[in-house]
C-alpha cells in the first residue's frame, strides 16, 4: 500500500495533546499542505490564521461559543451544562489553524474542507495528531463576530469556514469504522 493510503487509513481525531510546542518548521509544513490543496478554478481564496495554544483569543472564542449555544436553548439545565462544559473546543491543542474563505464564492466551504483534510493528513504523516473543528463556528454567530474576524486577521469579505487543532498525541484513537455497503452504490 502506498504511504498516502496508509496515512489516510491511520488518521483519526485526537482530543488529547502533549503540550510540546510545534516548531515553526512543522507549522510551515502544515500550512504548505493546506496551501497545496486544490481550489475551485484555482481561485486560492482561502486564508489561514495560525494561533498558538494559550493565546487569549482561543479562550474568548470558547466562552463566546458556549454563550451563543446557551442563548439558543430554552432549558436552564441544558444551558448550565453547556456553560460549564470542562473541555474547550480545541482540546488544548498547541496549535489551532483557522481557515476562512471568501463569503461570496460558492466553492469556499468545499475548498476549505479539502485544505483542512490536507493539513490533517500532513499532521498524521509527521507523527502528529489533529482534530478538525467546526463547532467554533458558533462563536462567529454572536455579537463578537467582527472582533474575532479582526483579531484573527481575516481578509476583507472573508468568513470562518473550519478550524483544525494539531499537536503531539497524548492518546490513541482507532480510526472510525464504516459500512461501504450502505455508503456506496455502483451504478450499472
Ligand atoms: C467538518 C467537520 C467538523 C468537525 N467538528 C468537530 C468539532 O467541532 N469537535 C470535535 O470534537 N470533532 C469535530 N469533528 C471530528 C469528527 O467528530 C470526527 O471526524 C468523526 O467523529 C470521525 O472520527 P475520526 O476523525 O476519528 O475518523 C469534525 C469533523 C469534520 C469533518
């Protein structure tokens, strides 16, 4: 089996990391994997914001995400559960990369998904773990949207698409199982 197929097969979502710093060289490799991803019409409209663990904006995003979700709930116990959740959205990954994209380009979300998977596979091939993160999108739905977009230096007319946390694994997780019989049709 080729190395690429092995990496695809072995990748899984990691939600516990060692706190070792990722060198700039490693971060650079991850970013290049994102930048080398194909984009529709080769638009290359994606932008990547790299945030190191411990940056205050991560805690602010986490708090806002929880508040936005809690505000949408009616049940007080459910609200309290969300607000008191012990984990943060990025599970203390030492690096979080936010991918943002042109609001008005119809393929932006697809392009961002491809780029983030390239980063996830690059991380796996470098012996790192990763977690693709969509849940933080809720933080961009509240009053602090503009503040977060400015702090993360999104270019004009860009919006959050997806994020990915990366770091050295402090846990192992088996890749997910799947059912090709259910998910695939061969058209004859
Ligand atoms: C678009 C997308 C968004 C995701 N968002 C989150 C998230 O916000 N939080 C989280 O813990 N996992 C998130 N995940 C990870 C999925 O839960 C995970 O990929 C899935 O359970 C399959 O597990 P595996 O990645 O280990 O194969 C996301 C995955 C994708 C593709």
